[in-house]
C-alpha cells in the first residue's frame, strides 16, 4: 500500500480542494477525533487528527490512503485502521513534523506494517 498511502483513493468521495477540517474521524472500532488540518498535496496527502481527550490531547497524522470513505452529509471520515493502531503510531508534533519527508516515511512504514 505504500505507493498509494499518500493519496486519496478515487472511490472514497473526496473532491480535491474541499475542506475536511472539523469532520469527525472514525476508526474501524470507534471515534478517534476531528480533523484539525488536511493536505491534498500530490504524494503527501494526509489528515492531522486532534484526538481530544481520547489519547490526552494528542495529534496524529494519517496518510490519506487510509481513508476508506467520506460522508459529506454527516461530516464524517472513515479510516481503515483500529483505534489501537492509531494510538500507537509515532508521535506527531505539528511544529516539528509538518512537511518532514523522514517523518512521513516513518509513518508510512508504520501503517504499511499494520494493514487494516
């Protein structure tokens, strides 16, 4: 999946350029938070999720390829990983990791080894 991990899949209902900020995010086993930021940069598309109190206010970065569906009416995004897999992902620091190719590679390797 690594080649397609950093791009939105054509079948999920995402329209390039549309805002996903504030959308609720659902793992395969429940809610994980809301979209704080997103990018549809070619080869680096991702979501930054504010997990709120679920994992003590942590932000996580999810490659766009993990998005399995978008419900624009409900403002909900479905992702193809469990809450535990997302919770255990490498920590994301907005000030340090945004646009960091090495961090993106680390995240890609992590999620690639934890298939949905």
